[in-house]
C-alpha cells in the first residue's frame, strides 16, 4: 500500500517530491546535488518536527483514524507470541469487530482482547468497520472471565469509533451488553491494562476499557462522543467537527492532565503508521512496566484500585444555590 498523507501533511509531501526529483536528476545526468539534497533533507526534518509537535486536536483525530495505522492484530503479531484466538459469545455468533485470546507476553501468559478494523472495503465489511455488536462485548467478557479463572493479566487494545448503532444491535441489547461489561470488569481479580491505540469512541471504547491502567498512544483520542457526533448535536452540522474536537478535550495530553490516562505512549514521528515495529516496541515497553507493578498487587487490591480510579474521574464544584430576586421572578412569570 502506498503511503497516504493527510491534508495538513501536504507540505511534507511536496518537499519529499523535490528531494526525489533531485535524486533522479543526479542519477540520469551524473550531476552532484548532494549539497542541495542534504539541505532539503534537513529542512524536511525540521518541517516534520514543526508540524507534528503542534498538531491541533482535530489533526490528532485524523491521525488516529489513519487507514495505514497499526490495528490490534498488528500489535498482537509484533508484541505477543503463541496467540490462540477464541471465538463466539456462546449466545448468538462471533463478532469479528472484536478479537481476543490467550497469548504470551515476554514468556508469560496473558489474555489479549481488542477491537479490530479492516484495511479495505472487503475486510472492513468483515470487521463491521470496527463497530462492535452486543455479541462482541459478550465474547470479550467471556474471555475476561476465562482469564480471571486462569489468573492471567488482561490486556485490551481499543480502536473503535463506538459500538454499532444499528437496529440489530439495539434488538440484541447493546446498552445492556456494555453495562454488564462495566459491572463485571470491576469484579475481576487480575490486572487489566487498556491501551487506546487509535479511536476511543463512547461506550464502544469503555466496554472493554475498565482497566487498572489506561494507556493512550500519542496520536490517539478518547472521548464520550466522536467530534462529528458532537458537532451534529451542538451545531446541527458535522462541519464543526474541528471545533468540537477542541471542546471535547480528547487528546492524550488533556486526558493525562484530567487524570483519565495514566501514561502517554510516544509514537514514531509522523504517527505509528510510519514505523509499525518502532510503535510496537514502545507499546511493549509500557506494557511490561505497568504489568510489573500490577502483578505485585493482590486480587483485592486490584479491584479496589480499579474502583477508586474510576470513582475519581470527573471534576465538579458544589456551591449554594443563588435565590432569585423578586425582579427576576416577575420577569420569569412575564
């Protein structure tokens, strides 16, 4: 697949083309352009650093959705060994938008579960574009209970715009499936680490995201609603998605400041899609560090820590209710 560049990356593409043209000129005409090439390469590196170090929230969302970004199965293949995929919810069918099974991480058994998107139209239809259905969440919970019985840690990878909102999903009780997962994940006695590797949208994300640790990749996002959904509700127009992304505070940096994300996992410059192996190495190092800490805690401590973590999320202020003045009451009655 050729490299795909986003709108804000166009200056990088143009400079890369100039460097390639110089290289071709040098090859065909036997001209030494090493000085010019070196200068343009230095400028390219500077430009990339300038662009990627000052991304807006909406640009981060675009990177999180990049079609070449590594997905759950990519990380599983690069980080884990002996992956044994388990299928089905034992009630209805197997949801291909969620994958999971036992694997080994650095030689020790774990349960790994994640949402999975497709690379092209055929695979996206097969994976339902990464929108899990109720049976997907029930499958995930079945695997988590297996992990709890086997006393192995659970690692979840989150990359979904949200749970599937179709009629069939409502008929099979999508809200109930997510609610049961939230309830039951709090009762598990093994370490749970949730990693947001791309999109973390709404209940579709939190349905497998109740972890002792929540890690988020540098260019991922985590939000109660997608920017487009927020814009459609508040401004009645999806074109306000960039404005909504600013207001939702959905970037990794903001989430860490708010105490929701425990760690931001760095990415190769330009995004994880530029170097799968480097991105997987950074994820693996973060997982190893947090698993080492969590394995020291008892089952009771893990449950208590998980509960306290989520109870502490959100900030609000309390104060006395200001009574209306007679003039304000008269105005309201009028």
